[in-house]
């Protein structure tokens, strides 16, 4: 689907997200692709907090809040309910944050993939528990300062390495999985459209910067998402028919240091820390090379 052929209607508007919120852009665009017959499921997190502010509902489609841990299970339930009512052309879609996906909602997601129902699970990854004030999740990258991983003389932010949700989901032999980014909107739109045509379960992991938690200007969301792709700390890939594919090969990485230093959450990092992050990136790309079409 070309950008200019996107549905002109808005299905996520009037919400209370901060200016420049990457997560709200990911939700808005996905619903434009999936259309008015979507049923959206959102657990606790920024998107439900900003989207359901009684008596205002910012969704132009049916939408409900699930318990934090249960997005996958609720998606399956909604899918089966819609099927038993004989509803046609319905897209059952979940929008969960990194915490709601990689931590508390992981077992429910795993069960949903196992059942193979026709649902679309979109994880908008802003790399921390933003709604409750920027706490570390298992998708917080190494070195990031959060309120639970402060930066001091001895410890420089998060000491964990970001969990690889794409690999975890692919290991379930899911029908379709992809990584995406709001830094490459045509690619994201294409993947949501592809997911909508899959007969079974699909999963999209979209990088969605949070200016508030990352410490970048609200006008810099797209640019910082692009920078992450260019410096190799994020990647665009797909998994289907039991095969991995890289969508965009980066010939030469741009500066990791420049990417990190634009964000106040990484301001404290030393050159040694940055070297370690580059090494982690190179290891990740070697791993991607080993299992994809990448030369
Ligand atoms: C069972 C349960 N535990 C904790 C919370 C508190 N809580 C609400 S939103 C949230 C953060 C969600 O983080 P994430 O899933 O990454 O989404 P984001 O807020 O970043 O969009 C937490 C911890 C809750 N609502 N329910
Ligand atoms: S805190 Fe971050 S994720 Fe939450 S609404 Fe604001 S910009 Fe979006
Ligand atoms: Mg989050």
C-alpha cells in the first residue's frame, strides 16, 4: 500500500500522547492500514492511558483494554468471539508496549502464537516502562539511564542487553513476524498490510521512540528512529515460511556515538561503554548474517 493510498480517516486521534510520540504514530498508521473493522486490544501502557480518557475515546474503531499480562489471550478471545458471531473482514489487533510484551505479557503472547489464531500483535517498543515514569524493561538497551537503572560513577545505566523479541517469536515458528520502525514508514505500512493477509498469527515489532523518556526533542522522533537503523542498533527483518530475511542491508554503519549522544538517557556513557555497544551490534549483525540472505 502506497502512503498516498492510506485511508484518509483517522482511527486514533484526539489522544493525550506527548508531542512526537512514536508509539501513537505506530498505532495511528496501523489502524489506517487495517481499517474501520479493526478491533484493537491494548494492555496497560502509554497507548491505553492516552487513548481511553473517559468520557473521551480516542479510537475510531472498537477498542478495549486488557489486563497488563493478557494481550495475547484477550486477542485470541476476541478473535474467537468475532468468528462465532460470523463477523467478516475483521482485523483483531493488539498494541502492547515493550514491557507488556517482553516481560509481563510474554506467556500470553507465546500461547496465542501457539494457538495460531488470525490475530496481529504489534509491539511498539519505546525501550522502557514509559507510562509509569521510565522504568527499565527487558527491552531497555545496554547503558540507558532509566529511573530504576540510574547512571552514577560505578554503574552507567542499564547493565542488561536488550532481549531479542523477534528471535523469540520466530522460534515459535510463527506464520509471519517482522521488525519495523517509525523511521521507515513505507516499510512499516507494507508489513502491517502483509500481516493483515496472513491466515494465522503475525507479530510486528516496531521501534517507536519516546521523546519524553529518551530525552530528545519532540520534533526529532523520526530522525532518531532513522539514526538507529543507520548506525545498526536496529534492523528491518522478516520471518516467514521458516526463513529469516533482512529487508535493508546497511553497507556502512553511521556513528553509534552520534546516535547515543543525541539522547539524554545515554549522555553519561564513556567511550568504553560505546565500544561495548558497538561490539554488541557487530555480534548481532553477525548472527543475522548467519541466518539470513545477508552477504
Ligand atoms: C499487573 C500490573 N502491573 C503493573 C501495572 C502498572 N503499569 C501500568 S502501565 C505500565 C508500564 C507499561 O510499559 P510498556 O508496556 O513498555 O508500555 P509504555 O508505557 O512504555 O507505552 C505499568 C508498569 C499495571 N497496570 N498492571
Ligand atoms: S511518555 Fe513517551 S510513549 Fe508515553 S505518550 Fe509520551 S512520548 Fe508517548
Ligand atoms: Mg514501553
